[in-house]
C-alpha cells in the first residue's frame, strides 16, 4: 500500500536536527488553516444588518472551537444559532440558490470537524512534502484517492446542497405563506401540499420498512415475529403463567410441610399411642 | 444509528421548524441539508453493509490446520492465525474484527505476535491486540476476544492476517465460535455489530508425563521377560526358578532336582515362577464437586493428568490399561487397552469425559443475568436489538434501575427463546419464572464453554453429590471390576473422598474384596489447594496475613485432619492413598505397579 498515510508514518525518519523546524512548520500550517476557515465563515456569514462585532466574533470563536474539538454536531448547532440570530426574518425564496455555497461550506466544515486529525495530517504532510522535495515531486501521490470515492462524495454533497432548494421551493415560507394561503383558499387547493407530503412520507416509509425487513437475518426475522406475537398475547399468557407459578409454589410449600410432618410423625405417633394406652388396655 | 447521528437529526429538525416558522431561508436550508446528509450517509452505510460485509470471510488456522478433526493437547501452546482471504474494498468504512476466544484458552500478554512481513502503515500502527471484554476484574467470568481494528485509510486490502498464541488449559474441547465484526460509517454516524460464524471445535487430549521420566524404585530382575509379561513370585509355569520343595505325590518327574535330592537324600522338586501380565484399572470419579473451577484448576484436571500419565507408562511397559469413568450421568467402562492405538482410545475417552455436562440448577442472580447479557452481546448481537426484540409496554417498576433490569430480562428472554426455539408460552414463562431463566442461562453459558465458576454455579452452595450415592457407585464399579479382573491387577481410584469420610462404610467392603482377591488398590484424592497437607503447617497469626492466606491455612488444616482419618481407614483395608494430583501420586502408582509385577506381598500403602 502506498497511500498518503504511508508517507505520514515515514516522516519521523527525517534527520533529527530538522525536527524543531518541522514542528514550527506544522504549527504555522495549523494557524494558516484556522485563519482560512475563519475568513471563509466571516465572509459567508456577513449579513449586512446583523449583530455587532463582538457577538459575531463570539459566535465565530464558538464555531472554530467546535471544529477544533471535533464536535461536528455542536458545529451545526453553532451555525444554526448564528443564522438564527443574524439572518433576517421573512426572507424571499429567491435567495435560496444563493445559499448553496454557504450550505456546501457549512456541511464541509462539519465533516472537517468530524475528521479533523486526518485532514490536518493530510494538509501538513502536503506542506512538509513540498518543503522537503520542492515542486518537482508529483503532488498527486500525496492525495491518492479513488475516483469512485471522489465521484460518490461529490454527488452526495451536490445533492445535499441542491435538494433543499428544490424542496423548500415547494412550500410557502415567511412572507409568502399568507399570500399563498389566501390564493389557495380562493382556488380551493388548500390541501395539495399536504397530499404531496403525505404521499412522499408514505412512500419513504414503505421503502424504509421494506428495506429494513430485507436487511434482517433469518433469526432476526423470526425473533421479530415472535416478539409481535408476544406483545399480542402477553397479558393473557402472563395471567396463566403467574397462576401456574403460584400453584407451583403452593405445592412446594405443601410438600415441605408434609416432609416436616413426616419428621415429627414418630413423636406424634408415640404420644398418640401413649394417650391411647388405657383404651388399648381396656380393649384387650 | 449512533448517538451522534441522533444529535444531528434532532438539531436538523429543530432548525427546520425554526427556519420555516420565522422565514429564515438559510437556516432552513442548512438544517434540511444536514438531515439529507445524514440520510445519504445512512444509504451509503446500508449499501456498504449489505454488499461489502458478506464478502468478508475470515478464516482461522489453528497450528496451521483448518480441519476440526485434529486434536490439541492440554498444557500446550497453540498458534492461531486469522485471515481475511477475499479481497476487500471498503470505501469509507471502519471495521474492527474480533476473534472470540474460548475460556479454555488464556491469552498471555506475551503471546502477541506482530506480523513481520507486512510493511503497511496499517499493520505497524494499528496491529495491536488487546483483550476485548473483561467484565469482571475478579476473574470469575471472562470473555476473551482479540481484535484487529482497521480504518478507512485501508481501502484496498488483498489479505489481512494476524497471529496469536495461547495455551490450552485443560482436557475437554476448545470451541472457537466465530468472529465479531463492528462496522462503522465514515463519520461514526452509524454502527452495526455482526457475528460471523466460523465454528471450529477441537478435542483436547489430556497432558501426561513422558515415559521414562520416573524410574522404578525396585530392583529389576536379571532376566528380562517378554514385553508385557512380568515375573510373579508364585509357583507357575515360568522359566525362572522360584524355590525348591519336597516331593509330593503327583509332582511331575521332570521337575525333580536330582543333584539336590542326592545331597539331601530326599526327593526335591523345583518350583518355577509364574509369568503373568499386569493390568491397571483406572477409576475416575467426575462428580460435580470435581468439575467446579476454571479450566486447569478443577480436581478433574488433576485426575485426567494422572490417569493419562499412568496409562502412558503402563502401556509403555506393555501392561494393559482399563478404566471406569463415572459421574452423575452413569458409568462408562473402558475395556483393557494396550498399544499406541489403545492409548489413543484411552485419551479420547478421558477427553470426552472431561467436557462439562449440564451444571446443577441454581437460583437466578443478577450476576447470572449480566453474564448472559455479555455473552449474548458478543455472540448474538443481532438478537438484542430493541427494534427486533420488542417487548410489551410496562408501567411498573418506575425506578430507572429496576426498569433497566426489566428491559434486560425481556431482551434476554427473547434471545434465549429464539435460540432454543421455545413456544410463546415458554417464552412468557421465561420472563416470569426465575428457575426456568436460570436453567436456560446456565445451559447457554455451559454450551459457550464457560467453566463451572460463578455465575454458572454458585460459589456459596456446595456441589457435593449425595455421598452415599457416589460411594455406592464407586463400590459397584470396583466390585464389577473385581469380577472381570484376572489375578494381579492394580486398581487406581481417583475420587474426591475427603468430603465423604463419614460414609466410607459404603466403599470399604469393595476395597476389602479387591485386596482379598490379590489386587492392589490405590486411592488418589486431589485437593483443591494443589498442595499436600503437611503436619509442619502451623498457622502463625502474628504476621500480616491476607484473607487468602488465612483461607489457605484453614483449608490445609481441614485437609490434614480429614486425610489422617482417611489414611487410617484405607490402611486398615490394605489400600494406599495419595492426596495430590501431582507427580508424586503417579510415582506411588508406578511403585504399586512394580510391586504387583514382582509379586511381592509387602504392603506399600502409606500417605504420600
């Protein structure tokens, strides 16, 4: 295997005298990356009538903090919070396509936050490779990725960015909602988005259920059917079972009692025979 | 779906609602995009698990062999190599592969073997083995697995393999159930655990002392008889002179010693020694009390070692070895065996006998439930999925801990019902009946190769079988052996008699009968402390004594008293006794065998 990671592991083979220099380069590259990300977000989140400088910087610091700490979900929450406080309300749907770039960068930053060590290593290794070998070395060897993987990821992020625009365009948002409601009531078409949503949701639900069922192993499918059956008959069977256990415990108790009687019996018999002695004498 | 993915979904849903409500397009778009991203990751993960995971076909080679009909030896090291044969293409998947190791194989840290051939980063960096699950630090219940983690950096792997070595603890069997694989999506949003069955069961033969290690304590005869024939100091049809005696009518004329008769002026005849084969009869008592403990630490393990060693030496000397294996299930009689083939038959019989049967029933405990949960999570993870193993809604109990235990019980009951193919009514019984649940959990743990330790059996309850029944069985087997025996046999009785001293009257008549029939009877009572009780051990409580030390001393003192009593009782009957399952016991038996071969009537029995 000759991947970029191979080269990462071979980095410590460099001469010992160059280690401080390499560490310095590594630190500088980290700083450059962080500054680049900050500038990108600052440009993207720069709404004209937004908060003051300090709150904006605070939010930005929070986002960077989340990225550095590899908290992808918190990065999303921080971005949502920044939008919640900075983005103007009742915006027009016409602005949706312009948000494409922001969405792509935001999702990529979340992904980067979740895979920061690997990406950090890639970037620094690239810089180190450039410093050590100059531009003569083919940089493609450092980032040798599969075409299939790249294509799949590009398609994925493209769809993730474009589909929201398409989906949001189907529904009235903000200012449009009141005009759309008036229009739809006038034309008697108030339910069509609901119908569309129901069809989509039902279709997705059927697909997901069908796929989940097909994914099951035979033992899982059997257990699933068993558990459904159990839920249906549990209450009745539980009563029977508790009754059976109660009877069983009672029998055990009776058994123990009879055993204890057996142990005491000789004494009782003796007492009885002693008490009956005069009668037996009389009978004889 | 992992907790991380759940957080993303929740954040995305809240963001969409807020965005739509307030008309913030960017917020709605970002939230919807994050949801779609999670959805796309899920679809990718589904594809990976569905199409790529079935291609993972791990293979295990034990000592370089894949065949399961080969045997392993107790107390020997084995080399295990696990490999993925099929080429794997794992796009963005992190997976960890665990080889589930049975309890009969302890994994020493020194047995980690790195792969020197591989030069990839993956192997050098991540190719570290570690214990997977050690739930209880008290070493009472342990599930061992070794794992190989790989990452998405390893995209094209043609073959992965890793080696480890382990020592087989005891005779019986070693069952490798399979591999546990954990697959995780690129960003850790989805995770799936599967168990890939790759069952390999090996019979483990008992270890034994090499032939020739012990020398006989008696002087060998000058004339060596044929292999397997021994000179007995009784008159017979042998070739060696035993004695001269006065002529009696009926003696053959050819036996008259003419020169001696002339010197003594009296008719004298020669008496010759008899030449007979000697036979060893092994009586191995594998009752419950002998099977308690971890593999390698059971009394039965000491017995199998001694039995195999005696068998090896006797067969090397040309003697025949028979045996009776007995426990609660009944008796199994082995015919007199000789030669290498006979020795293999003997070892196989002992090995099968050393496999633990169903343990005696006990009360259900929380520890037992936890052990079952651990085992099911490891070997049947797919059956503990909440979405599959559903259970009815319940209100009570209200406390979180109690609710968690109730849920655990429902899930375990469902998994056990599915594994054992129970009906719905039996399934419900399993939920409510503690005894039924305990029985099925015991069976599950026993089948998984967990030894008879807590929680499979109770540490507080004594597992001694009814001593009268046990000694009656032993007595019956000795009596039957006497009936089948020829002259001059050595009976080696291996049983835990120390706890049955009060009931020896059920056994002693059979011993007296065997001795009266000119057989030699030796008893071996292995002790739990692995040390012979010594008179010199006197507890001095002045120093710092740990609880274990005090328990050991107390156990030694108890054994000392009981062993003295047992020795006296057996000595009166003419039987010898050894209180260890160690090499001294083997030496004592070989001395007895030597005495039997030479025909000396001198009693050899003593406390060894």
